[in-house]
C-alpha cells in the first residue's frame, strides 16, 4: 500500500507540475503593463518603481528565514498553497493601492510568497522523481516543459494586457488576480512527497532555522562547485530582475505605445518559450562553457540596447536593433533558468535540496537589492539608455571574473569531484551497483 501511494504521488506530481508552472511561475497579465500602471495610473516616479523592485529584493533577504520555517512546518505542498494565497493578496493591494507605502507593503508580501515558492516548488518536483541516473534529465525536461508553456502563455497574455490596458488599466491586473486564484486551486492537487511525523511548533524555533541556514552556508563554503554556481546565479538573477524594468522604461522613453510594447514583449516571450526547449541541446553542445556564454550574451545585449537607445530618438530605425538585442537576452535567459535549476540540484537529496534553494534565493535577493538600489540611483539621474550602458559594462566585467573563478570548479565529471562535494549525492549508491 505504501509503495502504491508513493507511485501515485510521483505520477500525480510529475503530471501536474508542468501545467502548474505554466500558470504559476510568475505573474501573468502583469509584467510590462505593471510599469505603465504604476507610473501612469498610480503616478509613481519611474526611479521609485525601480526602487520598489529593490525593496522586493531587500525583503527577499529577510523572507528566507520565515520561508524556511514555513516549509519545514507546513511541508512542500501546503507551503506552495500558502504562497499562492499570499500572492493573491499582493495583487489585491496593488489594485487598491493609493500611495508608495501600500506598494512597499505589497512587495513585502510578494517577496515572502516567492521565497516560499522558490524553495518549495523545485524541491517538491525533485522529491517526486524516482531515484535514477537520469533523474537530472527528467527534472530538466519537466521543468522546461512548464517554463516553455509559461513563456508562451505569458506572450499571449502580454499582447492582451497591452490592448486591454488601453481600454482600462485595471482589466489586465484583475485578470492577473484571477489567474493567481486558479493557480492556488491547482496547487491543492499536489501530494506531499516527504511524509514525516507530525511537527509541533515547540520543536521549531527561529534559532533552529538560523542554525540550519548556518549549516547550509558551511557546506556551501566547503563546496567549490556550489560557491561558483551561486556566485554566478546571484549576479545574473539580480541583473535580469533589473533589466525587466529597464527594458520597458527604455521603450517608454522612446515614446512606444503600451499596445506596441505589449506586442514586442509577447514576441519575446514566445522566443523564450522555444529557446527553453533547447536547453538540453545547448548544454550538450557547450557543456562547461554554457553558463559563460549565457552570462556574456545577456550583458552584451544590455550594453547594445543602451547604446542604440541613446540615438534611437533621432534615428528611429535603431529601435529595431534594440528589439534584436532584447531577442538575444530573452532567448538566452529562457535557457538559463532551466539550466541553473538543473545544475543546482545535481548531487542533492531531500536533506539538502531545500537548503540549497534557500541559500540561492538569499544570495539572489542580496544581489538584486544592491543592483536595484544602484539602478534606481542611476535612473534618477540619467536616461534609461545611459543606465543600461553602465550596467552592461559593469556586469560584463563581473561575469568575466566569475567565469574565471568557475573554470576549474564547475562542469567536471562526477568522479572528479571530492567526497565532500558529493556528500548528499543520492545517486552514489547506483554507481556501485
């Protein structure tokens, strides 16, 4: 009976997860128009919008401890449900917000929701896949199917959001809330993959959670592979979050209409959808150079976008070049998200996977907060185009340094890693068979 229940759990979770991720990975009907909504409807200064994103990352740092507490106490499934409910509340606050304080409050809720989701969701999928040598490929295939579907649905919703925004700015955000409600319902159909004895609140404390995070950091400090990956993902993750806002701001500076912006980002979403499906081929072709190529293409596309943006008001056809640079960024970031999740979960079992994701989210939040505050500082003093040039140059240098650091630490064969590096590798026993 226990075995049958385990098989049922794996089948259901692996079947539901791609559909869930297609709708739940991020807010649909929201991005691209959210910048317009906040600046045009709520009359928020563009620099303050970037600063709000920085607040999201700043609160994301603090959210990791309660997120770990919640996942430990509620389990993976119930934590995901709770996070989606909090996201619904976030969208309600945005809709009815009247000032900057309301929006900052909303960001606190959103940062907590995604801190929980980014820890619990990949862990739930990871623990739902049977132990096998092909587990990493199965994980990547299921994850990329969900991501690819999200990009496609997001593309369609982006076009609709741009058109609907011109009819009434509140329509797309209301649709975003509706989608979040549907996502919350879908998440109730997951089955908890890790059955544990009932946990009492008395057995869980902030101190114990702090010790768990401290323990995770100690393991990571000993793992040259994880240190390298987390350094890289925190840099790229922080940059991508800032670029999401900068890219819309640049087009708005060039007086591109909301409908056209919606179409542009819809096409970019479709490109990400197709590129996500190519992550395994990309990995097979470039192997340990995959992340290096991804990082440099993202920073160079940022630099090109900014450079062309400086002259695009006078030479309008340069907007085409900006869109091409965006295409490069979106195509490569679609591959990046799937590959980074795959690389981070290698050599991880149920004892360490949630901790790795927690530390990843913590470092990404720190990086995003620093980058976001710097980006807001720049945008308050110069045009978006010049801001993107500065970020492009700075991050090209940082990525080159991180590539040099990763060179001898990431992409090795399993047997080339130390025993300590593979301490939590659940597949070690399979190699001995």
